């Protein structure tokens, strides 16, 4: 199955812009399903972007982050072809990771 | 109470007079003329919203509200239907148990053809929509048909729509009285009031596009299907044309018909035909 | 003026104390600030706080002051409370953390980002907002907190019936 | 305007409260007519969701033995079904008034 992380990392030589879209339900634990039971909380807590061995960006997320979460940021110090490792863990111990080449 | 009653009576007679005025045009022998209908339909919107670019009508509420358009464009950088698109592409290429794939069922391998759907099938004498053709392809190859309102169908139609993005809608009505009847039936359905709220599709999408009904900005009827299937934030999931018709019905408290009933196929035929020339913009994202 | 060792000593003591504190303060600047939010641990407690003030205290341990150097971009009227595009950019430097608080949500802290050395201080994301609310973005730069606030109108999406 | 006036009268007419407490026979009669009207509306492919839910409420009340409420609900369902039939028939021509020409 394709990774749950879609990422676009483009560098203009100096600054690399990173966009990521992650397939995750991000359930708050406050919503009821059609038959009336509470859907348990299930959301990504930490998302880490690592490049050239350094965590360039770490996101700590709560239940207020939208379903199929999206994040965009930029950083310096990387060039085309470098690897960008993205990994997330959620409150139920679930996780996924992927590596993207900076275009 | 009495004053209100006389007021009611007064407005009633006014309505009757107004109705009488328009009736000469109504009683004129109604030869079905899709070309004239399409022209009148498009001009109505072009005149009502002169500063909306013609091809922008396919963006629904975003053509009507600048602030929402900005939010939409921001989301379009990495749209939420990305997953459905990838899933659709993968499903489209995955062969059935008998080794065939969807490409064998569709002209041009199913790529870049969404703008010709729905079409009128002379043999069957009925309108065939893309969703119906996909399920018929599955059944022809010994597979179970998909639900018309669930994600699998949405993913498939999302991918096929994506391969036609930008191509102008190109629906043809053959010179066949049954095709003209289907077009007229679709038009009738579009303008017929239903449900306890007594709305027709036109009550919202012709009389008040751009305005809000509760929290939602209403899309213009012109090009309203061009961006289908859509990822709706409100459903936090994909929606096919069938799902949209069914939910719209229940929102006016009308019991929906079965997906792909004749009425739905005909109203899709009508709405797509009058949007001829406007670009395909599917899959779309909506509030 | 007779200087007795007493006050002189205490004065010297205070001076040394202040110096060491300053050093300490300076000391940890180049690395990620030890006590600030930049620890790798997930700020579990901060996410549990109901209102914004407690969440900020739990996350940063001190208050923020509004600053026009923090540019917060969010819609006037949210198209849909479930997916509200929100982004922050700032001209402040030595930024180590950016966080978003949605005051009317059941839990105020929505998201918190650790900005490493060399990462541009800015982030765009999509948040959920329960109802019309104040949205507060806080940027931690050089150990101090700067904030920007904007109101986002949220209407219940969908047409009932 | 013409149509909503007719609908209002129709609704008011059928809601006239029964004098004595309704019993099972009243309920069964009221439910039968309501169901017939509802079937006719469905036949015209113009059923209202509220007709269906009110019929269900009538059945539920009847199962619980509350025939007063059950009969009232059945009568209301009948009125709703009749209103949807009226709507379907009047719309057969009324739709042309809204058509873009």
C-alpha cells in the first residue's frame, strides 16, 4: 500500500520548500459514529522532518489538526538530491515513515 | 387574523396575474430545443454575474465568493482529493480477475473522455453516465459493482475526470426523439419543486447562487457537475454525482430515488449539456 | 566612605549571581533552549489544558506579548470549521518554536512546531475550529514570546432537514 | 402562493382532534389511510422523508400502546403524504414558470 505520507520538497538552490499531506483520520474522540458510540481519539501526535541527520522541523499535534493533515514550511542548508526523512507517530502507537528526494 | 388573510388573498391574485402574463410563452407548443435551452441557460448566468469569467463558473461557490476562493486556492496546492486520485489511478490499472482492465471498456482506454459523459445510448434508448458505465464494465468482467455513493466509485471517476481536466464539456444529443425526451425529463426534474421544504434544484442554484443557505454559499447551476467528483470538507470524504443528488434530495426532505434512477441520469444529461464548452475541473474540493 | 565587607560582599555576590544567570541564559541559546518547548518530548500536559492561558503556561511557562512582527493569516469566515487554512510568518530571528491556540476549542492548544537552526520561521497548516473563535499564534524567539491574534467566524456547515 | 395556501388548509383540516381517547381500531383506520396516501406519494416518486418518519413514529407509539399519540401521528402522516401528492400534481405544470427561457 502506498505510504500515507505525500510530500513535495522543492529547492531553489538555497531554500527548500516542503509540503506534506498525510492520510490520517485525526479523530478527536469527541465525535459519535452513526450508531451513537464515541469514536475513540486517534490522532498523529508527532511528525518529524529530518534532513542530513538533523531534525529540521518537528510538529507536535493535538486533536484540532484537520483530517488528512497538511503542513508547509521551508528550511535552508539542503540541496537538490538530498534525502528528507518524514515520520509520524500517533496516540495509538501507529506510525509511518517515508523518504523523499529534494527536487 | 383577518388583515393577514386579505393580504394573503391580495398577493394570491397578484401571483395569478403574473402567471397569466407568462402563460402565452408556456402554452406555445413546447418543441424541445436543447440548443436554445443551453444558450438561454448560459446567457442567464453570464448576465447575472457579468464579472465572473465564463470558465470560472465550474468552480461553484468559489466563483461567487472571493474570500472562499482564496481558501480554496490555498488548499488546491495540496488538495485533499490527492489520495482518491492516486487510489483511482491504481484501481484503473489493476486488472480484473479475468485479466481485462477498465481501459478495455472505454474508448481511448478511458483516458481523457470524461467530457463526453453522460451520453445517450441509442440501443438502450437511455442516458448512460460515467458511473453507470464503470459499474457495467465491472459486471461485464465478472466483478461486483461498486456502490454509487462510496469511495471506490469516487476514486475511479476522480482519476477519469483528472485525465480530462481543462477539456471543454462536450455532450451530444443525437437526433432521436428518446434523447430529446430524456433531455426534457432532466430539465423538468431540475425545475420541479420537491420535499417538505418545497425547493427545486433551481430554487437554490438558479435563483440564489452566491447567497448563503445556512452556512453554505450556493453554487451556480451552470457547470455545477464539471468538477465532479468532489472532496467535501463537510463529508470529509469524496462524493460522486450520485451522492450529491441523493443528499440534496434529503436536504429538502424529499426521499431520494435509487442512485442512477432515470431521473438522475436525465438531470445529469441536462446539466452537462447546458454546460457544453465549459472546462472539466474534476476532481474538485468543496466546503 | 567606609566600605564594610558585609554590603560589598553581598553586592559582589549579587553581581556574580547575575553574571552566572546571564551566562546560563546565554549558554543554552546556541543549543535548543533546555526548558523551553523545544524538548523533544511531546508536550502532553499542554495539549490537555482547556483554556489558552493555561496551555501557554504549560507549554512555555510564561506569557507572550502581542507583536506586529508575527503575521497571522486566517480566513474571515471559515469555509468549513473542519478544515481552516491557517499560516504564520515572522521577521523575528532566532525563532525556536511556533504554536497555534484556538481559544473556543475544547482544548486550546492546536499545534506546536519546533523550528530548528536554519529553518525559516513560518508554517502553514489546516486546523479544526469548533465555533467562531479567537485564533492566537505564538512565536518563541530568542527566549521571548510574541503573539498575534485574529478572529475566525465559523458557521455550522451543511443544510439540515 | 396558491399552493401553500392549499397545503395549509389541508393540514389544518386533517388535524382536527378526535373527541374521545383513540383506541386501537381508530389507530388502525388512521394508519391504513395514511399508508395508502404514502404509497400513492411514492408512486408519484415524490415521497417526503417526514411522511416516512411520522408513519414510523405512529407505529412506535402504537407498539407502546399509546393509541392517542399513534392516531395523531398517523393522521399527521396522512396529511403530509397528501401534501406531497398535491405538490407532485401541481408541479406537473408549475415547473415551467421557473424555467430559464
